[in-house]
């Protein structure tokens, strides 16, 4: 019976890792594939490699926390391990059904908390630290995004341009005996620099995903001794890579629903900030949600960009003549600076690049000296489009809270009966 439960646990772990790879590959490499910098197979290979690097280094701390520190490792029986993995897989299923990036890490921790409450082995002090990090991380992502959006984004947008290459910049040459990477030698130096930046940030996102998500697939199995740490990491990354090479192709074809409407510069900033927050937390051994941090950063970046219509004094002392407060908007991120030609094209979005609907980079470039100061932006031009539909935003936040809460309650009920 024990051997059967261990086998079931391994299968469920592969299922969890498979779905993590399917969703995370598209989010990390959506801009790179949409820009035709890399092919889907190359994206999957790079994502798998950097996810392995993240899991093998920083990810060990998260696995250690989830396998033996939140609850006593002794309570992770084979049945308990399967139960925790089941609730983690259920979170992925709910996420896919409703199209909301539910936090796998938060749900997995919720299931472990339910186990700890049922067995009276929960490390309350550590859980207080983890929950505090869950509150601080999105707030930090929001404020960093807001500061960059308000003070730096227009200048970065004026200096950087992104276009869609006719031929992939990086591809795997399979004509030789040993496959090797080849570079598109016809790309301009500016295309090359921008492409290297896009790929580097995508690889960094892969590293962060591996560091934070490998534990979700294998921590219960490590905790009950079904598998050692090193083989567990290989199992997790192998299943994540399998998802990256298979079901992620569909996500990459749509360039990732969460980032399609974002200008590519905004997508890169969000990836960098969110990935850094999660990498730091993973280094500290704290499991946290990459989806929550990146979404919070999107909100902050949009608000910060839109807030440039007013100075800090005007924001602090609103008056009836000043009009309503600025709204958060993708339009604010994509809109060229006030004072430029009405025919000036907006910043290309990730979706534009994927659909080849973006003008050449030379037509996108805006002189830095044309960027207006804070308080000089045109509100009508800047606040063109809301970032989130209120109903959709409410559904996302509800599911972020509901899925880990449901995991705690359901796991407590289940483990009270079987452990």
C-alpha cells in the first residue's frame, strides 16, 4: 500500500510540474517568441535550463521550508504527501478553468497548513513570516512599479525600441552532428542589443520560476522521504520542461494572456521586478507567488505612468478644479509623450509583435528631449484605457484568496480523518 501511494505521489508530482511548465514558459518567453527572437522549441529549452539552475540553487531553500519547516517532516506520510499534491494540482485546475493565474505556491502552503493544524505541528512563527511576506511582496512590487512608471518609464520608452524580426535571432541548428545555437547575422546592432535584453530577462524569469515552483511539485515527497532532494529537483525540472515543450506551445502561440496587452517595455520591466522579488524570497526560503507580484507591478507601473499628469503637490492637495484622480491604464503605458505628432505610433505591445502589427523601430523612436515633465502631460492623451476591468480584477483577487483558503479548510478536514 505504501509503495502504491509513493507511486501515485510521483505521478501527481509530474502532473503538477507539467502544468507549471506549461503556464510559466509562456509568461517568461512570450515577448521573446512574439518578437521572433527565438523559436518555441528554443524558448522551451532555455526556460528548462534556467528553471533547473534556479531550482538547483535557490530553490533548495524553498523545498527545505515546505518539506520540513512549516510542519514536522514526520507528519508527511505517503498519504499526506499525495493529499498536499492533490490540492496543489486542484489549484492549477481551477486556474485553468477560470483563466486566472491562481498562486500554486500559496495553495500548496495552504494545504500544508491544513496538515499542520490537523496534526498540531504547525510552525506558527514561520507561517507568520510567510504570510507577512505575502503581504509585503505585492506592495513592494506595486511601489517599485509606480516609481518607475512615474519617473523613469517615459525616458526608457524614448530610448528603447522593439520590433519584430523577420527571422529568429537565435535558433538551434540541427544540421550538424551536434546541435548548436546559431545567430541571425542579418540583424542590426540595435536589434541585437534589444533582443539580448529580451532573452536575458526571459531566462531570468525562468530562473525565478524554477526557484519558486520546483518545491510545489516535490516538497511533500522530499518531506516524507519518498525521494531524495537531488533526484526530486531533477524530477520537478524534468516535468516542468516536459510541459514547456508540449502544452506551453499553445501559451506561446498566444504570447501569454497576462502580458499580451502590455507594451513590450512594460512587460520586461514587470518581469524583472516580479522575478527579483520572488528570487529574493526564494533565497530566504519563503514560497511566494510570481503571478501576484507581477500583477501588482503591472498595476503600479500603470498608475505611476498615469500619475505624471499631476505633481506631488497637486496629488496631495486635490481641488475641485483639478479633476478626478488619474486612472490606471495600459493606454498610459503605450501612449507616446505629450507634444509628439498625433500620427506618432504608440509603443508596441507584446500582442502587436506576435501579430506583426507593429511599425519598424525607426518609426517608433521618440527623442528623449520631447518627453514632457511631470504635470505637463495631457490627461486626455495619457489616460486612454483602463488597465483592468473591475469585475475581472475582483475575480482575480477573490481566487487568489479563495484557493489557498479552500486548501487550508479542505486539507484540515481530510487530514483530520486520515492522519
